């Protein structure tokens, strides 16, 4: 059996994460993604880190692993989060310029924590 | 019995609407208020009308009167809507400059309808 590119590239058996086409993300999805305080903490943490620096387990948020996975999925769907697997780790990047181009000013506002 | 100022001023027996202190409105409340398409339609309608021009019954939205009242309450709580009674009518004003000062750019984004 030929390994899939995903399996060949890393040790993970997880499906590769799906990413949103930002042109297709509705404003509603973006607003709801940023309305949650845990997700804003994740976004703020990523904004203060280098791209791909943060693994999924490295966020200081008071939720279970399953809930955290759901938050990551919502952030991906909103076009805020890019993820890639590197061996056993899933690494994260905030899609800051892409999101800013689609929803000017919104991420700044969310990061300002009013 | 002395009439309350509300009853003295108008014909309405309704309680006067309560308005948010915008300095106290959390970002979350603002984002959730604007995440709903019916509320964005109300906001857009008000943005295209003069202050106090629109009565509560004049919005073209496919919801019951009770649901519409709830939408108005959520918009008031988010600091987006000011209401006052004038005889049998309740008139509306978008708190555009106040909201803009608190959440710069957010209302523009909501009005752009991405």
C-alpha cells in the first residue's frame, strides 16, 4: 500500500487539517469565531509568537483537549488559523495578513481586548 | 398619583428603553450583536436613514414582533441602538459615532456585508 503524502511526511495518522478559503468566509463566521474568550486567547498567543512556533498543546487555556480541538476547527473555518503536522506535533500559524485583507481592522480589535 | 416622566411625556405605558454605557460594553457583546443577519439589516437600515426617522414597525425583516423586540434589546445592550418613545411610536437612532469610538472599524465592517 502506498502511503498518502500526509502519512509519508509525518508520523501522524490524523487527517490533515482543512483550511478555509478566506474569500469565502462570511463575516458572521469571523465575528462568531472572535466572540469567544478562549479563542481570543489562542489568537492573542499566536499573534505574540513566531509563525509555526506554537504546538497545539502549548496554549494556556482552561479547556479539555476535545474542546480545544473544536476551538481550533472554528478558527480554521474562520480563516484565522493555519495548521500543519510536524512529526507528532501539530503546529500553528495565525493567518494575520490574509484575515486582515478580508476583514480590515477586525483582528486588531479582537487583539486589543476591550 | 404623580405620573412618571415617561408617562407624562408620551402616551405609552411601556417602560422607557434602557441604554448601554458604551464604555462598559464588552467586545464579545458587540461581536455577537453584529453576527446576526437580521440585526445587521436593522443596523444597515438605520445607517441609511436620518436619526429618529425609523419607527420600530418600519423595518423590513422576516421575524415576529416579539423576536424583533429581542433584536432591538440586543442592539441596545451592545450600544448600537438608541430608542425613544414619541406618542404611540418608538423611534430609533443608530449610535454610530459612540460605537465607532468604542470599537473602531467594526460598524463599517458590519455595514459592508461581506
